[in-house]
C-alpha cells in the first residue's frame, strides 16, 4: 500500500524479506498469514520452548501464551471446575435437579485431564504450523535480536545463527509472568507452571489480585484443592473493573470460594524438610510476617512483563517506556521507521488475544493490503474474566464514566439476583448474578455494560456489538426479551419503555417508531 511505500525503504538486493516477524503468538501469526496472503515475503521467528536450570519454562511455543499457557488450557480447566462445582460444593446444583451424586463424584483424575488437555494444545500447535506453511510463511525457531533497524540475528534452536534483513520488522514477542522480589521465589510456580503440574495440589497458595490470580484460585478451589488467595488490597481486581462487579465477586468468593487473605504483602517462601512450602506474608499492616505452612504449591500471579529484554531494541532505535513496553502510536509504529510492534509487549494496554489478532490483521491490511486507514481502535473492547462466577464487561466503569462525562451526564441501571440455575439451592448456596448498565446524556447511550454470574462470558459478545455501534437504552429495549434468560435483564431494566420529562414519567418510543 501507499503507506508502506512512504514509510519503508524499497527492498534492496541485500535484504531477504519484506517483513521479519518476531514471535509466533496470536498477533505475529495473524499478521504473518495475512501479509503473506497479500503476496509479501515473510519470515516468522518463533522462540520455541526451553527450560532453565529450575525447569521454568522460557517461551510459549507456536500459538504463543494463549494457546500453550493461557486462554485455551485455562478455559479447559475452568470448564472442568464448572462440572465439579455443579456436582459438589457449597453451590452445587445437581442434587436439586434430581440427580444422585455419589461421594466420589468430586474426585478429579488430574493426570488424565492434563494428558487430554496437553494433547488438545499439541493439535493447536500443529494447526498453527500448518497455517504458516499453507500461506508460504518461512519459519525459523530460535531467539531473535536486532543488529540494526533492518537486520535481525537469530540464534537457532538447533545450533548456529542466521542474519535476516527486511524492510520492515514486526515485534510481537508477547510477555511472561513476573515474580516479586522476595526470598524463595524459586520454590514457587507461575501461571505457566500451573500447566506443568502433574498432580493436583492438596493445599495451594495463590498470590495476586489481578484476573490471572482470581482465575487460578477459582479453578483450584472449584476442583477441590484447599486454596488460599493472598492479595495486597481490600479487594481483588482493583484496577479497571467496576466496583459493583468487584463487590459481587468478593461476596461470591467469601461465601463459595477460596480462603481470602486481604491486605497481604508477600515476604518469603521456604521449602521445609518434609517438602512442603511455608509462605510468609505481612497482613493487615503488621510489623512482622505471618507464616502459613503446609502448602504443596505456591502460585505467584502478581503480573506480567514484556519479553523485550533479549531483543537489543536499542540497536534498532526503538523506545521503551518505564515498564519495558514498546511505545507505539495508533498505527502500531515505533520510534524506528522500519519497526512496528503489536500485542502484549506494547504500550497499548490491552493484553488480550483477540486484540493482538485484530492489530496484526489490520497492520497487514495497511502495509500490504492497500488500505492506509486500517488499524484497530483501542477502545470499547469487550473482555471477560473466567472467575467463579465469570465476569463480562465493555466500556467505561461508573467512576471512569463520571470522570469522563461528569456526574450529571451519567445514569446507572443495576440488578443483582440469583438466577434460575440455583432455584433449588438454599439461600446460602445461591451464586448471585450482577448486571450494570451505564448510560450517558439525555440520549442514554450505553457507554458501559458489566455483568457477573453464570454465562456472563458468553452473553457479553453479542451485547458488545450493540455497544460498539453506539446503542442507546431505547435500542436495547426495542429488542424484545428472550425469556427466561439471564441476559434479558439488560433489555428490561426498571423503567422499561419510559422516560422522565420535567419530573413526569412518559412513554419512550423505540427508535423504529420515531420520525
């Protein structure tokens, strides 16, 4: 396209490729396949998987974090946990619906589950490799680093090195788990290590407050491990999630989830003579740490870091921010004219697989598809958390909306209830659903939509389309409810079909009857 001709020097005889892609995860793969389909000569460098002296995984493998140690195997474990939750535990529903549940129903064949999960992931690896081959993408396995902005050096996994030249280099190297700087972290595992566990831990500590920690703790607890979740603040999910959702989640975890340790600062991990782990943490502002003993496993999930330190980005003139993230503009361009970057290693702020895929495809559209305006818009992106219960959300939280548009411009609709799934459970055994709609201005445009509870992960995708299109409350209400469903609440909130004018309630016509 014209944008590419303006930005990148023409391919000289000394250069081998139109684009070299560093990273075979979601974003790098999406770009490589689409660019190659447009006729570009593409080489993709996939790091592969290695292990350090402690057996800690380095590199995710074909398909990146999502396929190998992220979304895909995590969702399999989440679904396994959901099956067990239905049969046994404080919120089990099977007996209420008439099923006889033997005492052995809660026993998990962890090795068998792991074997089938790993085989499923291997098939996806093969699909990625096959997809690259089909589109004519050349693939090298090894660790890449820059010699200059147009030259990449690859230390090949099978030995030797290779220098590649290209008029454009795309960095899509992704991220990896970060560990706290405390004594004994070598005895702990990360979310990557969770998928290496050959046996189910009987007692496990999960450290962190973000969505990965919440998901891991929820899965382990629901599968029957005694699980303790340690987090620094008063609640989990303190950043980026609506307070209404967090409050509902905290209530669910308090009644049906892992043991919660709030206001907890990690101090140390010690491996005892009997092989168990002692995790020490300073709790509730105490001056001395408290020791928690007898853990089979300590899982650290305090955050992630970009894998940019091995790339020698300074040699290419690529600027990083204080967190090591690659600074990019809205078109994925870095400070080096011939280098672009997408995905978790960038400053865009969205560490999500579909975001990286969309960014990669749009970048290929712009550079090789002849569409100079193509780009992903980093706004109104729906996301879910596979917590127990799951969360779905898109757009502004209420505090964000009030800050952005002012208090007077914001109206909020909320509902909290136990769905029919728990019709036969005692009140203590009912998991609550929470739903929230944030409306802006007299037109009542939906600028935020949040839900927590069964099926929240599935229902959000459809509603996200409407929110992205600029739907109003009247648009939502113009869609007749599907009954009985949880999602119908979003189109039947209190005040359905009415509006207030000068303090008086009046009918509000749906859009198709106006004008």
